[in-house]
C-alpha cells in the first residue's frame, strides 16, 4: 500500500500556482475588500430579518379570494329553471354531448353527468375541467364512454353560489 502524497504548503511551494503556471492565475481576480464583504453580509442579514419580522406578509397570497358566496346544490325550483339536452356528435358514437341552458340569476358550475343505461346500470362521468355556465347563457360539455343507443336517462350535477342565509343564486364576481 502506498502512502498519500503530502506537499507542505509554504510560500513559493503552492501546488495550485505550479499547476496553473502563473501566480496571477492562482488567486481569484475579483475579490472584495474585507470591509465591503462585511457590509454586504450585514445588509443581506438585515433584509432577511425585515422580511421575517413582517407577519402579515406571510399570510398574503395573490391567489387568495375572499367572497361571501358559497357553492351550494340547486334547489328543486332552481333545477327546474335550468334546461338540459343530450346527444351524440356525428364524429363519435361514444362521446355524449350535454347542453346546459342557465335561466337563473347567477352562474352555474356543473360537475358531471350520471347516465342511466338500458341494462339497468349507471355511469357517472365528470366534466374536466368543470363546466361553468353564466346566467342567461348556454354551454356544452362532452363526456366519453357512453355508447349511442344504450342511454335510458341522464342527470347533470350543477351548483350555484349563494350568500349564507340567501335563497337566490348570485354572482360571486359582483361585489
């Protein structure tokens, strides 16, 4: 077994200087004076301490929305005001198209469709992303996997937004 090579570090015996060839290349060219380095270090520490000292800065997020409205299921009277239609596209006999017409005073968020098949089974499919229907508007969504000629009935799960204690659907965008 060989012993490791030990080169004592003395003035003039710098391995780095010998490998690079020149003493000017051996040390970094852009070094800060010690006072400048201490000043920058102090400023960085002060900036970090100030950010940590601000308590309300940690709670704020640009994606935060505060609204009085809550998403709720439609009542029976509201569900009667929404019109639904379903059918298949001409390009595909396994893609069910669902059309939703909103006659309510606020927008709808429709989550999915439950299809009752002729053989007695049910298939539930989600709209990805959810289907948003503004008031007095019509939107279409599609779900796959429901073959043409096998559907007996369908239902759509939609919600609207209401303020707590309110009985009428409202628009959370209106402040």
